[in-house]
C-alpha cells in the first residue's frame, strides 16, 4: 500500500471511502480483505480474472454484475470453496492461499449461499447451535460426557435464542428448518452465520426469492450488521437494495472488475451501463450504417484468421 | 401344522445369535448412513477384517486370545482409514460403489488359494474360539417353550446382547451431543457445515471408523459364535440384510437397527418353518406341483422382500422413524 494512503484516524469505516478514486482495484485505507491477480479458469472460460481487490473494513460492499460475471466464483475462491489457478489474497493481513474452507470460516470470514443451505431435518434451534464455533462437545472424545459441554451448550442456546428473536424466528424455534419459507431460510442462514461472531460476513444473493414484505426487514438486518462493527460483502441483482444499503459497489463483468465506487458513481459510470446493456444499447439500429458494420465485421474475421494461422 | 413350532423358531432366531450379528452390523450402518449420511455398502468387509483379524492372529500367528480380539477391532479401524482417505471426498453414490467393491476385493483376496498359507482360503479358519466357549457358565441350554437355545447359543446370546447394549449406549451418548449434531448436519448438507467452520472430512472419518468398529465387532461375534470363519460368510448379501434390518427398524434412531434385526430374523425363520411345514411330510398341505420342499426354503425371501417393499411404501421411516422428519426430505 502506498504511504500516502496509510490509515489515519478518520480513514476507517465509511469515512475512509470518501474521496477515493472510483477506479477498479483502488486501494482502501483500511482493507479487511485484499487480493491480487486472482484467476480461475473453467476449460476455455476465464470465469474470474481479478487484478486487484480490496474491501474496506466496517462497511457494506456490494458485488454486482450481469449473470455469469463470476461473482459467485469469486466468493467461492475467497472462502476456500474453490481453488484458483493463480492469485493470492489475505484476510486481516493473514494469507488465505490454499487454506481449507472450514479454516477460513474459523478465521472470521463466514459466508452464506445463493441457494440457501439450511439443514432441513434439524430444528431451527439446532441449526443455530451448530453455528457456534470452537465447541468442546463437538470433539468425539468429550461428546459422550455431558458434564463437559453442558454449560457451553447453555450459553450457545441463549445466544441462539437472542439471535432468533432479533431475526423474528423465535416462533419457529422447534420447527424443522426444512419447513421454513424461502425468506425465513435466508434469515436463518444469516442468523446461523452470526453465531460464530464473524468479522466479515459474505452474503450470496440475500434477496433472491424473498417476498417484498420481508425484504425491508432483511435490509434492516444487513445494515444492523454494519452498525455493530462487522464488514459485509454481498452479491446482489436487486439494484434497489444495492442503492439503498451499500457504501461501496464493485462491478464485475466477464470475470473482470470493470468499475468501483459509491452507488451513485457506479450507476452513472458508462462502463457499468456497457457491461449490463452492451456498448450500443442507446444507438438506434436503423441509424447504423449497415455497409460500415459489415466491413467492420469482415475485418475482424480476417484479423482473427491471420492470427490463427500465425499461431499454427 | 404346528404353530407352536413356528413361533418357537421365530422367537429363538429373534433373540438368538443370528439377530445379534445383524443388530451389531446395522448399528454400524446406522452411524454411517442414518446419522452421517455415508452410503457404506461394504459393511461385510468390515465384518470380514474383524473376524479374520481375530482368527488369523490367533490361529496362524499364535497370538493370545485377548490380544487377537484387539487385533480384530484394530483391523476394522485400519480398513476404515484406508477406505476413508481416498473415498470420503466422493459424493454419496460413488462412496457406495467404492465400498461395495472394496468389500468384495477383500473377500476375494481372503478366498484366494495363493494366500492360503495365511487365510486358509475357502476352507476358512477354525480353532480360535475355545477360550470364548470355555468361559460358558451355563450348565445347559434354554428351553422355555417359546424360546429354545442350545448351551453355546445361550452363552453367545448373553455376551452378544451385552455387547449390543454397550454399542447402543455409545451411539445414544454420542448422538445427543454436539458431535452428533455435526454428524447429522453433514448428512443434510456438508457445504453448509464447512461454511460454519467444521472440519467435515475429520467428522466423516470418525463416523466411518466408529461404524466400522461396530461392523468389526459383528464379524468377531459371528466368528466366535460359530467357532469358525469362512469367506462366504461375508458376501454382499450380508450388507444388504443389515441394511434391511436398519430400514425396518428406522434409520437415525438408536434402537432402530436392533429392533429391525430382531424382526428380520423373526420373519425369516418363522416363514422358513411355516413354508417348510406346508410342504413336508408324506401328504403335504401344499401340493408338490405348486411348491416343493427345496422351493419352500427360498419362498421366505420372496415374502420378506415383498414385506420390505410394502414397508417402504407405507411406512418409509421404519418402525421408530419420524414421518415428519422424512417428509421434509422428500421435497
């Protein structure tokens, strides 16, 4: 990090984002996650090709982009659920390269999934208890002896009940998680991930399949995460949500980060509009000179051919 | 038609050593499949290494009896580790293929004449169970009319049920704990469990070893009770019988496999005697053209299979299972 952007007293949290250049990969004054040259190739497709990425601590960062932009793949790479071809990244200054997913979670970086993964045949409260980290009763040797883990279980249950009340799931406490609605599952997944008290919480499309009434309360919950000092990174398609709650927006398209900035900056950025709608989206097709277009295409094909031959 | 005889044969099988062998094997499968969601189709392999661990070390290498028992148990632990390292990262259906193949490979190796100096080939090994049967305190067999067990079966059954009780207690204590919760969560969705910071591979390995040891105990018990062990005792059908017992009783319930094994053997033996009586004697009840005596001994499998189908259709959760819990799974 260059010396002139070293963290100062007012560079943390949202304050640190003011005045940052809205450029892809711009360094943040107080990054919690920082990564470089992360690539992931699926056959002939480069799903992720991120040159540099930094996520400011204590703010809500949105990761947006059209379908197939590589957002979820980047999520998987950062959390250890997938292995990149190249690249390095760190969390709180600790390198996470080649670190197993469960260790990433233990370090304080917990994720949720696009398709919610509640544990259907466990009750809601059991789902919550599972979320707590470092339980002694989860070791096979201590497990048969209840005295060794009873008090710990008690504390975890109290915490779980508090969180359930906060997420308005307390009425469902004893129900099987599989019987919850889609929106309630999203809430449960979020609440469960809070059981381990993570520093960074990564939400993969928290609004997908949630009814509008529940959306408002979900938005409130996400904001409250930031207000209690956590960092939030989320993938989302719902632009209203992005505009409403995010402090910083990162835009991906075809695996590359094409723009970054505050929501207003990003919405006005021509590169973002291009990525979503195509470069010629506001040109009337009848105005395009067909002859010129045909010549352009012919030239492109020719170049491609000569390049191909040169390679052989 | 002697209904008393049918009842006596059924009940004797249900409380006798045969049911115990399958109860132990099914308790192991319950840990694998019922709690951890590991589709292990090679339980017979675990039973085989347990039995042969005991028999080979005691007979071929002259190891003291108690130490040979320990070696039998350790053999099933070793098999679980060797099997687990490469296969536990596989999806459930691939694990099933890998385990059934492993169990068969082991059986063929033991059966092979080229290894006969150690395993005695298809002849099997005998002469290691004397210390076990010497401990028999009973003066005679048990005969209370509806249950009849020979002296050695009575002793085997006593030891066997104590063993079953201990295994059930271990499963009960483990599954009510946070450890058991992690295991059941892995059955539901291992990615979710991983995302919450649990080392899924280690838990699956622990479950595979625990269930494998129960399988090993089943094999050891089988070998001791019949005082010999041969490779054909451990064919694939053994695994499937154990699964049948588990499904009858209800998976993911502590007593499910035990009750399931008793019911399975009650039906199998009862039906065997029933059809045997229908076709035996100078003037059989069923005309010989319809069913002769050699067919009768096989018809029971058809009837038990039919019963299992009906059970899975009308009570898929087994005797003890929770229908609501199962219904959620059938999204």
